[in-house]
């Protein structure tokens, strides 16, 4: 694999006039990024040119645009893409001191570590959990069996009223599979074995049969999608749904004080596991300003700007001082679920799963 070393002690004379950054194709991503770009330009004099490129498209577009000089200095990806990115030689490691690494959670650093090198500046850690409507249920059911019984009481499909909804994408249903012993790849001491796939083992089958009980009982619509789920919950027609932090402000605006969060219900005796993802800035291999790109990435993920990111997006930065300071009860389910999560594998073979996952939320 080709390697390009980030230059150390880059002088003022090597400072570029501008850096190019690819952000996710979302209004909120643009809003928060512009704030940080303006501050960085004020401090360094470097102008930031940004382009909105959807996360699922960035890797393929970088592979085409990078060699011709039309790519970014910095781009934005979740860790399940990392193995594929490294295998294609599209990013370079970012050097961190021990003090800098200590400012992030171990999970975040592990997520973007590949073959001993750290490739990302972690921005946010996310997972899914449950939202519930307090006007319909007093509190979230504790076990999946309790959820089933609650659903039987509240569901009236003829009126589009349901007790519990979970979108039938792999990203979410993995909780049922993993709770009973299913897994994507075998893993030992942080090393994944792509030849050991546990998606059709007895545990996965048992978990999916537990989910199928809701279908067979008519408690979940057979044509359910994320958009339908979101719409019904916002209309106050669903007691509890499984979703993630991206819906915090949307559900709050729709339901006000009636919306609350909780971790996933217990399955097989434990809080059901969920996929945990970390999103980070990565430095392009093709950048002529790699050290400055890494400097910008670290600037956007420092303590102050991580707090800005949280305030604007509602997504939790993987920095202990910010996580420990969150006292909004709306975040209870989010923060309680993260320790029960399963970090998405970051090896190249995960890239196909990653396509399914990013299309699910």
C-alpha cells in the first residue's frame, strides 16, 4: 500500500491559501461546519472551501477526484468505511500525542485505529435507542416481552396506531440478532476474522424469530420504512420507536414534553446491544497540505468546537468531559445505551454492510 508521510514542523511559508473540505450533504452539517471554518480562518488566515457530498458517496468520488487534484484535503466518514478507505490508499494517518489521544474516549480512538495507526479526528459517537411518547405510555417497557404485551394493548392497525415500531433494516434488527449470539465478524482482542461470519448462526435465527413474533401478531406493518415510522411517531400515533440522535430535535419539536428516551429493551436477559458508530474527519492521501488538513481536523474536534457541534446537532462528541456534563433527561436513553453497544467493524469487508447501514438512517 502506498504511504505518504505527513510533514512535521511545517513552517509559515508552507501555509496554504485555502483548504478544501467535503462535508456531509445536510443543512445542519453545513451550519455547524461554517461556524468552525470561520473561526479557523480568523485564527490562521487560511480560507476554507467546502462542498456538500453525501457520506455514502464520498469514498467513491474521492477515488476518482483525488488523483486529478479535484478532491478535498479533508473528508468525513464513519468508521465502518475505514478499512476500505485504507485499502484503497485514500487517507493518511493523523499523528496524536498521548495527551491529545486522552481527550477522546478509548472507543473513539479504537474505532479509527487500523494496523496500529489512527486515521480519524473523532467528531461524534452515535447509536440508536428508544423514544417513547409519555402521553401513551408512562415509561418504556423493560423487556422485549413487555414491549410485545404493550404493543398488543395499543396497536390498532386500522387507525395506524401502534405500540412499538422498529424499521426492518439490518442496522436496527442487528440488535435482535446480536442479543442472542449473532454477529457480523468473529473478533478477538480487537482483530476481526472476515471468514467467520455469524449472521446465520442459531443466535441470529433465534433473535430474528423474536422479531418475527411482532410481524405474525400484526403488531408491525409489513411495509414499514424509516419515513413512515418517523411520521407516525411525530403524529402521536406510536407508543415507542427505535431511532437515533438525528431525530432528537425533530421528535422534540413534534411532541414537546411528551417525548422521552430509554435504552433498548432487555433481550435474552440483558439490555439489547446496538451498533455504535463513530464519525470522523480524515486527511486525504492526495492532499498537498496534509499537516494543515490534520490541524484543521484537530481544531474542529477540540473541546470548544466539540461543544459547539453538540449544541448545534445534538450528537454526542466522544470527549469524556462533554459526555459527563450532559444532564438533559432527553439524552438518558442515548448515554445509557452507548455502553451496551457493539462497535461496527472497520475492516474492508465491512464496506458492503456499511452501505446498508448508512441507507437506514
